[in-house]
C-alpha cells in the first residue's frame, strides 16, 4: 500500500504488533495508524482508498494476531480518545479509556459501573464484545456510541442498533468506536469502592492475572458469564468442560492452558501465535470428543498465517 492520506497523527509502515497485545505474539500490520483526534481519524478514513481494509485495535487484551501479520491499516486510538466524564447519571468514556479506569472514575462520582473493574481492555473493545461479568453486561448500561464510519462519517448509534448479545455485537464494517455513553445507577462511593476491591481479590485468587493471557479463551457454552453468586452452576462453564476433557495445563510449544484456570490460554514463554491458536483448537477438539460440546472462541484471532 502506498499513497496513503496525509494525517496529523502517526502512521507507521510494517509495524510489528506483538508488543501491542497482551499475549505478546503476532506479525506486522501493513500500516499502524494512531490518529491525533476524531477529526483526524474522520479525514483519514474519508480519503483512504475504499479497497484498503481497516482493523480497529484496542489494547490487545482479547486478541491473537497471527504470525503472518495483518494486511490492513490497523487503527489504534490513544490519548486523544481516553477522556472520562460523569454528567449526572451518564458516564461518557472515550473508546481508548481502560475499563478499570472508567469503573473507578464512575465510583468516585457515586455511579455504579463496578462490573467493568475486573474486565481487561478498553471501552471500545468492551462495547464490541458486550463485555460482562458477575451477571452484568455492557448491554445493561450502554446508552449510545459514537463511531467514525469507514467512509469518514461521524455517527451516533443507539445501543439498540448494535444487537448486543453474549460476547457479540453488530457494528458497521470498518466502523471505529470513538466513545460510549452509559447510564449508571447511583451508589455510595465507599460501598462501590469496597465492592470493586472484593471483586479484584476474587479475580486474583482464581485467575492467572500475572501471566501473559488474553482473558477467557472460550465463551461459556451456557451462553452467559459467571454470576459470582452462591447458586451459580458450573456444568456448562468453559473451564469445567475443558477440565472434563483433561486439558487443564495442556501445552503446545510455548502455549499452555493455565493450571490455575483452565479457560485461560497463556504464553508460558516463547510462544508463537500458531502455538496459541493450535493449542486452542486442540482443546476444542478434545472437548467435543469428551462432551459433544463445540467451544466457541472468545479471543479474537486476526491476520494471516505465515507463508511456507
């Protein structure tokens, strides 16, 4: 690709992406574009050849970039897109704002978005994946999002237009989320802070948060997140069917299914994207043989396999 539009942001050719993902794997993007602000992003996309694909990328917390890289302009939002505002019961967050930061800022203002506190990643990704835990989801609180479309138009879309469902949403092809608006219930700041501290302790006691992972690898076959309640059942949890298939701790090259939590795929050292994806596919095969259940990936896998 050559002759890309002028920009006030940063446009880097043949940019390796491994250091931008939590799993630390992956080949290069043809171009990495870091826009200066919304107007810069809109102008760039409006002028970009429609035949050139784009891929919006958050902080890489739920992503495997394949070893052959991505044949596209990868768009990564930065400081110009991470503002957080609280206006009454509305919390407006830039797409690059970290979920945990939004939860904390809301709690300080007496607004309850505590479920976001333990979700890795940024708001753009949380909206796209309808992220959730402890029985709460983005869909429960999302009011609207602001996007820049592939042809450079700025649009505001109501949550109802996104068809939000378990770990999925419908967004226009090539659209880049730039901010999201949530309606958050009122709460006592101290109580909200205490709840988040409890959630963090619970997460750190059950998940390999110190390892290189991308969060949950597969969606729960039950079709919903863990609720965290005492009456929560585990028969159709991804970790349970992985355990039943004997795949807790399974390894392939530098990839491993965590011993601490078997639905976490980790880079145990020197893994390639192929190691990680192939181990995940082996887990899917063994689970199907064991239980007849076909696990669906929660981690997004993008890009090309390396040429032989």
